[in-house]
């Protein structure tokens, strides 16, 4: 919310990954949000869009190194411990997330992940932790996942909302805050702060055929002849919905 207050939908845009469908749903109407993702198929489709966007970005950079025409893109994954359970058999998705972190973090792609991050065999988390950056909430032990030395830090837990923030060789203490009326604040930002701005969107999205092909390939790689998702999800119907104007 702080980022959405400071930067317009033309400057920053969010993909909300929220497989339980509840944690981030109050943010989905924020103008900065491209999509509120609630299942692996939606995430797969949006990563295809991100891949298409980055391809155009690099083409423009090669032709004009000073050209800057893309907003920052932030993938927000809340409660990754629950999300990762749904992605355990989706190695393709995890590798794609890993590669996006590895390749595009220096050109305006950010991934904010909340959770205990304890899946040591997860290729995405392993790449993310190499950055050694994040908020360790309340207790110094949270820094262990980031491989940060805790020498000299107090054993006692800090007050609610306080966190350690490692940056380089320094550890700062920051205070986070919660918003009592999230929907109301979203409406305030949409109307009063960015009322003259259009909602965020992909500038160069993938085509319907590109998304369909990538999803089909991912399903085949993940086994079951591509039938695992189709047992519960209308794949083509969801792709149509993803690409519709509404």
C-alpha cells in the first residue's frame, strides 16, 4: 500500500499470488493490480505475459539503451508455505519464477514473498534467498533463512510489526503498520491519488496461442498427460477469461 501511494499505476504494477483467495483479495481492485491470481494455471498464464513483456523490453534496450518505457513489476506472494504446497508438482512454474528472479531483478522486476521459506529443495526459494534481502519479523532467528549473522542482536522478540532489515553489511530495525480499512484505503488511492490514471496492464501481453502453447507444454512436463489441471479447471475457458477485455 505504501508503494501504491508513492507510485502511480503507470510506474508500478502488481501481480497478487494468493492461492487461498483470501489474504490479498481486498487489494484486487487497486488500480496497480494487473491480476489477483488464485491457482497455478493463472500464474502460468501471467508468467507467459511477463515473458512477452520482458522480450519486448530487451529488444527496445538493444535498439535504444536510454529507452525507459516500462513500469516496475512486482509479484507479491503471500503465505508462500501454503502456495508452495500447490506448486510442489509444478516444477516448471518454480523454475520459471527462479529464472525471472535471476534474469530480470536488475531491470524492474521485484518479487515480494511472505512465509517461513523452509523448502530447501525449492529452486525458486533457493534463488530468492541468494539475494539476502528481506524483513525478518519480530525475532532475530528469522534472519537465519537469509544467512545473516545475528551477533549482538537481542534474544527477546521485538514488538508487533517491528522487523530486522538487512542491507549490505548493515541491519536496520524498521516498523511496519497495518491498515484497518483496506478496501476504503484502496478506494481512496484509486479516486483521490490516482483518479486521472488508467489501471495497470501489460503493455505487450502474449497472444492467446502463446499462452495456450506454454500451458500445454507445462502440463505435459508435469505429468498425467496434461490432465491434472483439467480435472478441476476449464483450461480453455480460463484462458479466454484471462485474455478477455473484461
